C-alpha cells in the first residue's frame, strides 16, 4: 500500500486542520509515494524506538510527538536528532506525526471513555467548523436541478441528515438591459418570474465547490444568491474534555480508576482521599495550559506533567489535580492508532490486511520508579 494512502487514512482520523499553530505534525521525513509493508506506531521517536523501527524493517514510523519540532540548521551525526534522522533516511523509513491534531480529534475523548465519562464536552476549543447559509433564487422548473447540484457537493448536512434545504415560492423581477441574453423575459421589459428560494447550509471547506456547482446548474446569466456566515458554528474540537460520572466518586476511588484505566503504576493527586468529585476534566499529556478552563467546569483535572506551583494555584481555584504522568495518560495512542489502521486497511482492500503489517513499538516511560 502506498504511504500516501496510509497518510490519507491517518488524516481522516486526525485532520491536520485541528493542529495548533505552533505544532509540527504531518509527514516529517521520507517519501509519500513509497510502498509500505511494515508500519510501526509509537508515542515518541526516541533513539530506542528508531532502533526498533530499523531492526523490525519498518517502512513507516508513526508517532504522537513530532521527532522534528524546532527548525533544524544542520543534520549531522554530532546531534541526537540528526543521528536519528540519518538512521531513518539510510533505512528508508518514513516518519509521520499526529500531535495536537490527534489530541483534538481523539486523545481526550478516548481517555474520557476509558474512565466512563458521560456527556463529554471540549475543554479548550482549538478548532470550530465554520458554517454558512446559502440562499439562491431559481426559476421553479429548474429548482430541483440546482438543489441536487448543491447537495451532491455536500450542502445541506446537519448531523446525520443530508439534503437539508428550505424552499419558498415567490415572485422574482428583473429587467434585462442592453447586452444581456436572458434565459427568461426580453431585453427592455420588466420580467416577473415564479421563483423558488432555496436555502441550505454548507461548511467552510465545501463552500466554494457548492457555489461553483450551483452556478453551473443555474440557468440564469447572473444568478442571484446570498451567503450568510452563521454565528452558531459546528461541533468544535479542542484540547482536553470534561464530563460526568453517573454518581459521585471519591478522589481515592477516582485515582484507583485512573490507575486501572491507563495501566499506570501510581497517580498523585491534590485534595483529600474522601473529597467527592462529580465533574471530571481530562487532558492526556501535559495539561497545565488547560487548568484555567478546567477550573470553571470541573472538580478535578486528570493529566500529566504537573508541577508544585500549578497544582497549588489550581487547588486554590477549587480544582483538584490528578497526575498519572505524560506517558501514562498518552501511551494508549499507539495501540489505538494501530487498531484503527488495521481496520481501515482491511476495509480499503481486503487482501492488503495480509501484506501490510501494523504494530506498536515497545516503549517504557522515561522515568523509573523506586
Ligand atoms: Zn504528549
């Protein structure tokens, strides 16, 4: 299977548009046109993981954290990143990362599901789909054709409903002036025409294609149409999420639940073991940046990489913190992506599932526990 096809599957899961501006996800190294047979998935492209990729004859290494993050001025074996890059290129291993785009699309919601959270919502929206209302005026006998042209290109999607439009009959008037070639009416005469106003909704991405299709299908030389930006945007994607458990849980019991759900050896938390918690925020990885958002919505924030001052400040804002480690809260990503790709490859091409091998690297947290 072509590497490009794998990338398409990954981008369906974690669209690049969800990534934060400062991030560097995507194809970082190698050739997208390469034929891929062995795919390794890992949280980090550490030296050890790169070694495993090479010894397991991986053609492609997919990681969560981008191996190349800051701009590089030189790539030499004197430098620890340079060494990895050289090794991957020498062995023709493509390197691809999905970082904050994966955080927004999958990480927090999946982590919340593991804890059994209900009614989950985004904690810190990064991306919101923009929607527009299109209203177009069409002579009645051509309304069906124009409507179909627009919905075929993706206008009129509301949740799981497609082809959503609203149609009003009315009277249109126009006066064709010199140099015109009107579909209806005559030059110099005021025309009155039974028209249909078709209203529908479209997202930012499909707006241009839908308008082009509408203009192509419309019989008039100068179709009349309006585009209104909508204030009520679509479902947002963002960092972290918060939700509720079906009943109160004590801090101690939640800590046990977190240990079990993420297979971590320990968690640390602020507050008292008997503190009762109902609304739970979770931000796998490093969640310091969402403390302010969580403080208004949740009793506790489960995350990693917490430090003394942040924890103290959060506590005084009424937010308890539970730290299960950066690696601890994110390492399920590798298995998740692995299962996703296996399923998608089998769906795309039944025979491919036997020729494309997807597997996780063996990774350990960087910290040891005494
Ligand atoms: Zn991370």
